[in-house]
């Protein structure tokens, strides 16, 4: 079975990709222009950060069932992950840039 950290990372990546694809659909575009990327990420990150935390919690409960690590442990992990908003946004930016580069090729 995957580690809790791996599950959390995979859930975050899934969430980011789903929100990215939804943004493209909502705006009728095929990719986010690099010049707009920072603004889009900042907006989506600030609007969706709390929802992402809830998504991770509920998803882990479903996936892990009786092995769920508990809310207190999970909240401490999430505090560590989301401690530096700029670092989180930069990571998302790198992932999107790489993803868009791969789609074009």
C-alpha cells in the first residue's frame, strides 16, 4: 500500500490537474499563456486552498478506511505542506509549465 505522503501528493496532483482542466474549459482555451500563469495560479490557489484540504481529508478517509491516520495527524501534515504559499504556487507553476510543454510536443 502507498504511504500516506504518497497518497497526499497524488491527491494534490490530481486536484491541481482537474482544476487546471476545468479552468481551460471554463475559459475556452487549450493552455494558459505563460504571461497569465502567475495571476491564474494565485487566484485559483487562494480560492481553492481550503477546498483542497477538505478534498484531501475526505479522500484519505475513503482510501485508507480503518487505516486513516486521523484528523490531528493529517492537519499537522497539511500545515507543513501549506506553510509556504509562495513555494506551493511555484511548485504548481512548474508542474503546469511542464504539463503544457508536454502537451504541445
